[in-house]
């Protein structure tokens, strides 16, 4: 199916819209951003949508401890959607990870997508159209969200009042084509203090607490935790490999994927630093880590992370996948 660049007015009119997003984007935040004008034109109500507490926003996500969205959740959302909006002009059912719908859950959507209530809109987000059930895909308006360029992201940060150094640090934290959250752009924050706080927290944490940082919702905490964790692994902390794989597997596939994406971005920076590729965005700690790492081991580690990201999408044993990645990380400093 052909896709097009997202047009907000087309999304507003569509009964069901599938937004194809780039990897690393905060889908919950982006989904709420797109849902807000569908629900209301009132800025105060849109702020409620952004916070996920508007009564006309129905969010479907996997339950704690689960990897998929089940049929019971879809049926409950459909029941909620039958009623008129409580405050806004329409209701929106937001499924930020549409690929997590089970086949039964996706099939349960079909009838209501064919005959939807007048005031209900479905908004689905996914990375690839091929991850969505074809019958759901055929009933949706498919649009692709274009990622912002690094130049545009840098300009947004410096215009918000950040120094160039702090702006580049944030680009490192939100590496890849991840968007900078509105909370950073709307109000200039003390990045040096936040960074120092998370660095100290990571360096003084117990193993269990450090592993918890790896899947934190706070991107700075996640980045600093991952950087410290990787440093410890490369210092031959064998017990940390086993503990890390076990604890990370317990968080579920979605969180494990977030961790692996963070590791992939860092592994790319390690490789560029090791090869002396110039970039103003490099964290000095990345350079120090890379100095003791053979290029072949960095390449091996990066490939293991890529393979792991592919494996967890087809539901390979999660702990085994994570163990292989952490084992490769532990070999980074071996000459």
C-alpha cells in the first residue's frame, strides 16, 4: 500500500489513521500530540490529552507484564467508544504500538472500523505497515511521519535557550531520529545539573538499581545508566551479564527493545569514536571508552545488538537474546 507524508487535516477527517513512525520516537507522546486536535481545539483540553488524562482519550496498550494488547481490551475500548464525547468534539482511541495487537484483538477492530460511531476516531502508530493485519491496514488512512533533521532539532534547542554544548548533549541522549520531547523545548532546563545528578545516581547504584535505570522513562536517566552499565560490562563484570539479562527480560519485550535501541546508538558512537570520525555530538566519555576497544569487538557488539532487535520482534526467548548481547558487550575491552 502506498503511503504519504502525514497531513494533519487528512488525519482529522479519517475514521482510522495508521501513522508510520521512525524508530526511537516516543510513540505515546507523538500519538497524544496527534490526538489532541482531533479531540478539541481548546488548548487547555489539548494539554489534558498530552498528559493522557482527557476523558475522551481512550488509550490501548499492553497490560503490565504482558507483551500484547488482547481482545478483551479492544472490546472494552469499543464499548467506551459507543458513548458520546464527554468534553471534546469527538473521542479518539489511540493505539501507540499497533503491532502489539493480537490477531484476535485486531480482528475485533474490523467491524467497528467498517461501521464506526460518528464521533469516534482510531489512531494507530507503527514502524512498518507490514506489522499490521492487512484487513486493518486496508480500512485505514496510512501516512508516514517524516523525522526532523538534526539541524532542525539543534536549532529548536538553541532557540529554546540551550548552549551549543547542552544542545549537543541532548542530541546524544535523543540519538537516532528521536524527537526532543516538548518538555525540553518549551522550557530551557539546567542540563548540567540534570546530567550530574543522573551520572552520580548511576555510578553509586547497586547492580539492581542500575539495571532499573536502563528502562527508565526518563531519557537522561536511561542514557546515563546505559553508559555506566556498558562500562562495567566491558570491565569483565561477568555476574552482571547474567543478572542484567534476567532482570531486563522480566521487564518485557517493549522495554527490552528500548534498552537495545539505546545500546545500538551507543555502539554506533563507539565505532565512530574508535575510527576517529569527527563529530561535535560525541560525549567525551564515549571517546574514553572507545580508546580501549578493538574495532572488531565494537563491530561484533553492534551486530549482536542489531540481531537481537530483529530476534525479539519474532518472539525469540528474551533472556537468551539479551544474554548474547551483554556477553558481547563484556568482550569489548578484551585485546
